[in-house]
C-alpha cells in the first residue's frame, strides 16, 4: 500500500463518492461538499485569472476596445438590484444571440450540409454505395404516408412502388437501430473511460494489487 498522501486523499475521495451506490451516508456527504467546494474555488481562481489577463492587462496595454465586454460583464450583476435589473437584459441578449448564431451554423454545417455533401459524392466503391443506400433507406423511414399500403383499385406500378418503399423503410429502421446502438455504445465507453482510471487508482496506485 502506498505512503503517498495525495494518492490516499484521491482514493478516499473516490471511495466516499462511490459509497452512495450503497446508500447516502455522512462520508459521501463530506466528500460531496469537499468536491463542490474545491470546484467552486477553482472556478473563482480561473475567473479572476481571466479577468486579469483578458481585461485588466489589455486595458493597461491601451486596448480600449476591451471596455465594451467589461461593461457588458458588469451589467450582468445588475440583476441583483431590482431597479436596475433591466440592464442585465443587454449582455444576456448578446450572449444568447452569439451562442445561437455559432450553434446554428455549426449544426447546419455538421448535420445538414456535410451529410448532403457526403451523399452527393460519386459512387466509386462499395463503401460509397453502401453509404448511399443506407442514407436513402434511413430517409425513407420518415415517408410513412407514402409507405402505406394502397387500397382499392390500384395498378401494378403503385403496388411495386409501395413494395420498394416498404422494403426501404424496413431497411432504414434497421439502419437507425444500429446507429442508435452505436451512439449508446460510444456513450457507455466514454463513461467507462472515466471509471477505469478510478479503478487503476484504487487497485494499482493505492493498494498495489495490479501493475
């Protein structure tokens, strides 16, 4: 077992937070409050560092345009004063508008334009052919009105079209199931990527059970 005080603290904090899996207890509450306090202290230090480096230092260097974001940031605190609370709407509107613009352009580029561009590439190999077929099949799932079985007096062309759309829709559902399963699997792997280092800390660095 290690004699490093830092590893002991990390191991005890890890055990304390995971003790909630059994039931809530004073050890868990202590570790939870300690973690929250340390996180807030870190945020305060980082916030002051950002103010000093991105605002005060630039003002000292003569970059007077920095006054605009400083004023907007100060106006955020106007919500604490009822009579001046309306002033906080301006920086909030600026933040929401900027974030919305950046997010919308990113989503359109990654979720629509990139997908359309990939689907319009020439079919030169098996991979591109499979990608095209799966894309069309996944899109056909949403045309469930077209996929309804025709009734009454219909021609052979309509029956053939319905069979094609029905088969494509079925394949599209399989594609969506595989896609959602892969996304869920990647999410689980990401969580395991956070859990495995904790196990390595406990069994390798703390009690030296594994190497």
